């Protein structure tokens, strides 16, 4: 499918005025902008010679995610599929991050470190499914960074601001390092980082927080590499934009003789292209969903999905 590319993409991002993501406000934002975004998208597609009648299917994120937001977008997707009289494809949001990474990098059969606001998992394909080899026991790494940033008086999103302060650090602050088997935990570490602000500079705390969090993620990713015998690592999800995390993974992969891949930044955070691309893979594999069965699942796990679009056994 090398000929496949993004023809048109229109984005209207929800940004809270204060604090973190407010689910009800985010859903209201989605409802307000769904029709204008779709209208602009179809208009942009027409400039490339694509008409609504050329659309073969409509894909949407069935989960995981915030229930109110998922339901709002699912409703818009059902409407579009019905109006165009085309099939509907419900995709797993986590797997969409993986597949857009495999599409936009040379990665073929990688161990995946997927890090976003609500999700933090280490996965790899095996015997028809993406298996989870390790994951967070509480909150996602992005939420941990945002929680600390709010306590430090930094505006949302917190991750880029923590990264910026970390570059100017001159000292190191000891914090909990919580890896349990192949899983990790961030909530206590986020609290410890907030408490450390009373005795250390924000630069040193941000640096130390990052180093602890990312070392935990890299450790579990390295273990998954050793366990699976694979020789590729793919970084996926919005937190993957952090350059320090990339540097640490690159060093680990170099030490192990593995290849390290990161898609361009536009495909790292949540984006419509990843949903559309996974929808295309599933549609070409004959996977669609009836309207009456297209309920959303806020707890939709990637290892619940039969990955029938990958045909070679691994």
C-alpha cells in the first residue's frame, strides 16, 4: 500500500482554558466543530479531485478514550456513513497509533512503546494480535506529566513545558522508581515530583522527573525486545515527541543492535490520518461494523482486537 497517502486533513484541537482536559467541555467542542471540520475536509478533498461519491468507507475511533468524546464522534461518523451509503469501520485508537507508525516508518515487526496522555503500553505483534507486554498500573505518562505541571503552576499541556525546564537543570533529585515486573506506575512519582518543588528548583525537578519516568519506560521496552527476539522499536503516541525520551530509546537500541523508528511529529499525537489509515487496512481486510453494533468502548484494549490485516505469522 505504498501508494496510499494523506489527501486531506483538517484539525480543530480542543485546548482547555485552565487545568487539564474537561471531558464534558471536550465533547461539546467536538459536537460544535464536527460539521465544520467535515465540511472543510470535503472541500479540501475536492481540490485534489476527490468527491464524496469516491469515499468507500468511514472510520472512527471506537475506543479507548473519554466516553463523551467517543460518543460524539461516533454519532457524526454514523451520520456520514449513512448519508454516503458506505460501510462504517470502528477502529482501536491504540492500534491506530501503531499502524500509522508502521506506515510512516520502515518498521516492519517492532516492539512498540506507546505513550500518550491516558495510555502507556509496551506491545508487539504475535499470533494474530498485538500483545501487551507491559503497561501502566494507574495513569498514563502524559497524564502524570500534566498532573505534575498543574501542581507546578504550568499550563496544559504540561509535557512540553516540563521538557523545556529540564534542559536548564543543574542538579538531580532522588524520586521513586516504580517498575513491577513488566509494568510501571506513575501516580506516586508525580506526587513525589510535586513535593520536591518545595526543596529544589523547578528545572532540577522537571529533569529528575523526566529521567525517572523515561528510564522506567526504556527498561520495560528493552526487556520486551529481549523476550520477543525482535530487532526494531517503534515509538508511538503524543509523549513520543519528547526529545529526551527519543534519545534514551535510541541509546538503548544502539546498544542492543536494534533499529529505532519514530514517525514525523504530525503522526505522533492523536490525528485523523491514523484512524483513517487503520480503517483502510481493516476495510481492505473485509472488517466493517453494522450501525446498530457501533457502540463505543472507552476501555477498548488493543489486545482484544483480532489483527487479520497482518497475514504473515510472527
